[in-house]
C-alpha cells in the first residue's frame, strides 16, 4: 500500500515509521524539517521537505498513485486544504483527517474530501465514558464519511435486552452486533447468544438508527 502522510510531528513521524515497518511504501511530507524532533528512517520511507498544501508538492509525491493520504499537521486549515486537493485533484481512494480543534470537527466531512475524521479529544472523551458508563449508549468512532458509528452499550440490570438471544431481538436492520465483552473475554456473537447484565455490547450502526438501538438495549428512561 502506498501512503502519503503530511506533517512530521510526533503523530506523523510515528505513523510513518509504523507503516513503513509494516512493509508499506510511505512518503512523509514536512515543510520544516529542522523543527522535527525525530525523523523516522526506513528503506521504504521517503522524506520530502516541502509544503503539502501546494499542488506541485503533491504531484511530486505521486499522489495520483496513493492508496491513502493522512494529514497529521497541527493546523486544521492546512489539513482541510490537503484533503480537498487529495480528493478533487488526485482522486485518492481514502483520506484520513486529524482534527486538532474539536470545534472544527463539523467541517471534516465529505464535501471537503474527508473519508474518516479522527478527533483525539472526542475519542478520549468517548473512551472515558465507555469506561464508566453503564446503561448508556456511547459513540466510540465514526467512519464511512460519518454515516456509520461504532457504538458501545454496557447493559444495566434493567436493560430490556437482558435474557434475550440475538435472534429474538428487534434491532434495526442497519445495526449489527459485532462483539460482546463478558468478564474480560471477547465473545463472537451468534444468533443464539443470550445477553447478560454487565455485557459490553459493541455495535456497528449505519445511518440514523441509534435511537432504536438505545430503546432496545437501554430502554426509554436513559438520562
């Protein structure tokens, strides 16, 4: 896989090195190499000192043949420009966005060429909620241009799903149980799997079906 990464800060440098070590062909673009704390090296990793917001830079980086573009700069405006160019000028199949300021998250959508937007503050918040919330629906991650969410529900004693097998549940067709964590063990869900109180149920939800999922797994009295 050919990956282009814009921004050689701590996140970009780690990502470039990790992907290169996994055998992928990586190009890391950074306009201020002298300010980079750690420059990763690998035979299949190319370092370019240039501005990734310039079309000429992206042409020299061979974006037209890239499978994935990731912008990890600390400037959301720069990241948006890179994503827009990657999609509109080079038709890159997958563009992954780092969102620095959660207030800007709403802009990182399909109209800007973003396939997946990763907001570290939002992700940390979701993980904190997931760790402490019982009987509540928590969004862990969104993808497919925001049309799909990975959500988690830890079943409380009063959950209407307790004691039910998955085949007997009336979950919406656009929601799928992908894993159940019980007593620290991951259970691959089957039709005859019966849900217990305390189960952490992981679901993939497409579109606007979260209210239906909440009613089935949490009930109508969630606060």
